[in-house]
C-alpha cells in the first residue's frame, strides 16, 4: 500500500457532535418565544401573550446561564470567550479558523444577543404601558424609573433586539449560501463536518439530557413562583 493511502484517512472529513440536544432545543425554543413576543407587539397587540412570551424567554435565559457551565464542551461559556487578537486574526483570515464551535465574530454576536435579551426582559418586568399591563417589579420601582424602563423596553431595546436578530439571520444566510456551511443542519442534528479528527465532541448522553431537564424544570419553577408572588404583591 502506498504512503498517500496510509495517511489519507488522517485528513478525511469527519462529523463531530458540537451542539448537544439541550442547546439545540434552547435555540429553537428561544426562536419561537422571541418570534411570539415580537408578533404580539407588531401584529396581534396582545399584552397578555407578550408577557407570557417574555416569561418564556426569561426561563430560557436562566437555563442558558446554568447550561453555560454544565452543558457540552462547545455550549459552555468558556469555549466562546473571544479575545481581540482572535477576532482580528479571524477577520484577516477567516478560512484559517478550524474550531467547530462559534468563531470569534459569532461569539461576540451571541454575547450581544444574550445581553440585550436580559436587558429587554429586565426592563419589561419593570415597565408599565398605561394600557392595562404592569410588570411585576413595578411595585418596587419609583414612577420615574418605571417611565425610564418603559421607554427603554418599547423604544430602544425592542429595536436593538430586532437589529441584532436581523444581523444574526443575515450572517447565517451568508454562511449557508456564500460560504457553503450548513449551519442550520448543525443546529438541527448537532453535528458539524470538519476537515480533521482532532476536535473535541460535546457530551450528549442520557445523563446530560436528564441533567438539562432538571435544570429547565428548576428554572421554570423559579420563574413561576417569583412571578406569582410578585403579581400577588402588585394586586394587593
């Protein structure tokens, strides 16, 4: 057998499990919750539906916070903390980036979306639209601050979130149609095709999924109990 045939398997593409099932479910549930939240504002104009979608986003953000430390390798926050040097190097030579997780620019995008979502949810909890809806935290906030939170939530955060969401979608479409990278396939199946075999695969076994289910249930219970208690205080 010739030498090229002996070394060829070492350089053949391989499929690596990058996104575990809990991360993928988080992603698509966030898409649904965020879409419902925006539709309830722009088209349906139903504040009860809007608040339910907002609470769903809050549960998902809490879950992602925990999962950023307990999830699979590429879902952990430590795997996508980009440095300025990495970002500049990626801009200069994007083809040189071989890691299966988020590239530096995508990592910045993820952090920005998570931060803006947190601000949007927090401001919504303290907002009052003067049309029958009051956030459960308004009872603890002065009228002046309620006005500030309401203004940010309705006139700044909403549009900032729309901008980042649109930018994220545009980046995904760019990678799919121009760079020929099947990102949607990776977020549906969890696997990415890489030109080497040395990438770390994320744990996605039954224990990891059971752990994620318990974390999600805990986050749901915490949000439900807190909102119920706050709404009781608000109605008193």
